[in-house]
């Protein structure tokens, strides 16, 4: 259970880091950088978080998918994934698409209508769409996958092969040379494949916990050191056109993804009541945070604050509003059954 608590803590933290990530990504839509140093610091922040945040989340998702498939069987696994992933996407996709459009355009200030067109992509909920597709594969091929996942796979070899193959998969890089995001109804096949391999590694880790989780704990500091080194080099040379740049970035993604998880497995094995509450709230916070982020970025920018103040204020405020709304609207209502698997009694 300590291991599960470690990954639960990691999952909550990664989701909450998404608020900081989006605040730093979108801040310059609403204000100009005050200096080159400020601009580089903000870009460094969102590029660094992007290296490991979603890949590590998909490793955890694969781990728990394998756990559910193993302990509940294919049919109950599929039913659980429909309730916890597919149904939230179906419910929140259209309303949040409108809310994102409305808030990002500052319609609350300008009065300009942004409700003319239905959302044509999944926005920040793209990861739920990917997870649904992966869980369908796990459900449909549960028997052969179970045999495959129990075959011994060395984490050393897997990580090296993943880093080597990453840049060879078409469509995995965006225009900045960083990990792409595919929010469309028909996702980029290469990116879908890359995240599936990462998701699959989490399932392998579940079935081979002694080897994989021990490796991640023992090598956590080394992997994070490699992350800092490789990403630092990438950040400096990313615009130089050096041929090995994609592999340097791939090294930072792989070392960061598994190194960060190793840190949680090694140092965050307990879960107190406060963090358990935040962990339960993190799914809801991530679902609803982006319209809040847009709203706060615009509002705080109009007050004349610089980006280095707007970003943390937006992050803290959005998480605070998310926690409060979770307590009032979700935790003691049927929505909690949808997102957390249970409704907590009101005390």
C-alpha cells in the first residue's frame, strides 16, 4: 500500500503542476515580457514541466490500469474506466470547451461572443481521450496482454530503447522541438504510439514491481540528475539545429519521467489526511482549472502585475478555488462517485 500511496501522491502532484504549466504557457497571451531574463525563466518553467509531467502521469495510469485488470477482471475493469474516464470526458468536454473559449478571449471584459462554434478538439482533456483508447485496447486484448506483461522486461533496457526510439517516431515533436500535444478528435498516430509505450511501461511495472519499482527508487537521484543535465543542454542548444538535439531532449523526457516517479517511490510513501484530501480533489481541479487560469491571467495582467507575479498568483488562486469548489460541489455529491469512486459523508 505504501507503493500505491507513493504513486497516488505523484499523480495528484502531477495534475496540480498542470495548473502552473498552463499559467506559464499562456501568460504572454495577455502581456509582454518585461525582460529577456523573465521570458527565458517562464519558458524554462513550462518546457521543464512539460518534459516529465504528462509522461509520468501515463506511467501511473498504466500501473493502475494493470492493477484494476488483474484484480477485477476485464468486464469490471472496463466498467470502472467508463465511469471514471469516459463519462467525465463526455460530461465536461463541451461545457469546458465553451468556458475555455469564453475566458481565454476575455469575453467577460469585452462582451464578445465566443459561443458560435462547438469545440472541435478536446483541449486540456486530451489525456482522457488517450486513456480511453488505451483502456479499450487493454480490455479487448486482456488475455494476451497479461501474458506479455509478465514476461521479464529490464527497466534499464526499456528506458534506453524508449529514449533511442522516441525521436524516430513521426509527429512526437512540436515546432519548438519539445513533446507535442494532440488535442484533435483524430490524434497524431505517432504521439498516440509514444504515450501508449509509456502507458505500457506502467503496466509492466505493476506486474514486475520487484524489479521496476526497486530500480526506480534506487536510480531516482541519478535519473533526476540526468534530467537536469540533459534538459539544461537542450534548453541552451534547442535553436542551434544540432543533429543530436532530439535525442538529448528524449533523454530528458525519459530520465525525468521515471526519475520523478522514483523520487515519490523513495521519499513520499505516506499519505496524511490533508494530502489525501488534495489527492482526491486533484482530478476535479485539473478538469476545471483552465477557464480559471485564463480568467486570472487576464484579470491580474490588467492590474499591471508582471508575469513573475501573475503566474504564481494565478496558480495558487486557481488551485484554491478548485479546492473550495471541490469541497462544496463535488466531495459530498454524486460527482465524487464519478471522479473518486465514492461519495464522502458530510461531517
